[in-house]
């Protein structure tokens, strides 16, 4: 009976050491949590990039097939003007800066 008791004590001790290794070591449960968080963050970035790529694909198709999109792009990005049109540029009025009065009590 004594050998079984020692075997049981050794097995319990090994189980406790394995649990400590699992929960407290750098390669254990904490690392798994960090990796899961990193995977979730990467998945979110991938989804954002997928949406951006879809929008860019739609813009490329629109630019290849429609003249209106190319014309709009030329107007906004390049500042081009169509034939028979007059370009007006509105410049905002410059507001003079207010200079604080000097303190006469000094």
C-alpha cells in the first residue's frame, strides 16, 4: 500500500507542476490569449482591406466603362475645365489678425 501512496503523491505532484507550467509560463495559456487577440486584430484589418479593395475595384470598373467618372476625376483631381465652360475660383477673404493691446500698467 505504501508504494501506491507514493505513486499517487508523485502523480499529483506531476499534475500540479504541469498545471503551473500551463498557466504561468510564457509559452502557456497567456501566450495563447495573446495569439488569439493578434489573430482577431489581423482578421479585422483584413476585413477593412477587403472593403477598401472592393471600393477600389468598383472605381476602376467605373473609370474604364463610364466617361462621367473619368470627367469627374479630371475636374476634381486635375482642375480641368470642359469646352465652353468658364472656371471661377472663389478665394476666401483674409481676416486680419487682431493684435492684443499692450498693457500700460507695466
